[in-house]
């Protein structure tokens, strides 16, 4: 489980919901994983495979890029490959 609270001083003027993010990861034998969450007012999700020295995942994520809350949604699909030599 993850909880993230952004902009503690509330400089942006956005509501608490808009500055909060929550998520969780479900892992099967630490090899296959599913991730899901909610951040900046939008859903996020991911799926992947993890090995001892590498990780490969596909993520669907959303973010606000406007000057206000829920003004302009930016959707991204991220293909991620990570190698861990140590």
C-alpha cells in the first residue's frame, strides 16, 4: 500500500483529494504483479513481470497539466524495462 500527499503547504490551492494519491500492488510469488491507484483525481494501473535482475512493466497513468483541478487530463502509457546489476 502507498499513500502520497503532495503540496503540504497548499501553495497550489488544489483540494486535498487533488493533492493525494493512493495505490497498491498485488504480487504473485514476487514474479507477476498488478498495480492500481488513484492520483491527482484520476485512476492509474499497471501490470508487469519481475525477476531477480530485471523488471518489465506496462503502466497507464493520468495527470493534470492545467492550471486548475481537473482542467486538462494528460494520459500516458509507459513501457518500462529496468535492469538491476547488483
